[in-house]
């Protein structure tokens, strides 16, 4: 797995580092990406994604959109719902 150093602090204990290396970032990104795509043009917030996957830790969901946005797979249109930014799949970007 590449870029696992981004998943833990530089002063993190070894257990946190080991946990970061054990996470399959690709599958978590795919899970979040699919939730965003399934939301359609209405979009979805991180809070709403969390409600769909209550068994996952908060950071497992909220850490994924940045990477997805950097890859051009999602975008933020500037709107907010329940004090959270709304994310949309790039298929719905008509700008």
C-alpha cells in the first residue's frame, strides 16, 4: 500500500502505525465513491455516508473524499446540507 504515512501522525505510537498499514485504502475509497455516485445529482455529505455505514469508524469515511477529489472522481459544488459540504460524483459536474 502506498501513502500509508498519510494515515497516521508522525508522533503516533507503533500500534497506530500498524493499524494504518492494515487498512485497505482502495476498498474504502471505492465504498465512499459508490455512495457518492449512488446519491446522484443531489449529492451526499460525509455525515450521510457515515449513516449508511455506521459500523465503520468516522475517520474511515471522512478521510476518503480528499483523495477522491484529488483524483478528479468527485467534486464539491459549494453547497452545504446540515452544515456539511455536499459531494457529487464527477459524472454530475456540468460546469
